[in-house]
């Protein structure tokens, strides 16, 4: 029984470190840094990964772009 428990603990430790490193994510939208949950939500809406960076978005029109660049 101890062997099974030990193997289970090792398995949990190994796979808990295999998750994406969201702590290293840096996504800023309209001057607000997004949390891990907000980044994951945005990636689900975008249907793919959102690169680290600074962005702006016009919520009325849906246009977006890179911070410092006025062109969408």
C-alpha cells in the first residue's frame, strides 16, 4: 500500500510541474495587466495562444492593435 501511495505522490508532483508557465505570462490590454484567468479566457475566445505583449482594444468597434501603434 505504501508503494502505491508513493507512486501516486510522485506522479502528482511530476505532472503538477508540467503545466504551462502562466506565471511568466505578461499580457497588457488598455494599460491593465491580465490575470491568468483572463488570459485563458482571451485565448479561448481567440481560439489560440495570445503572445505576451501590450495591446489596446476598442470595445465598441472590436478593433485592436499593439500599444503605441494607433493602427489596428
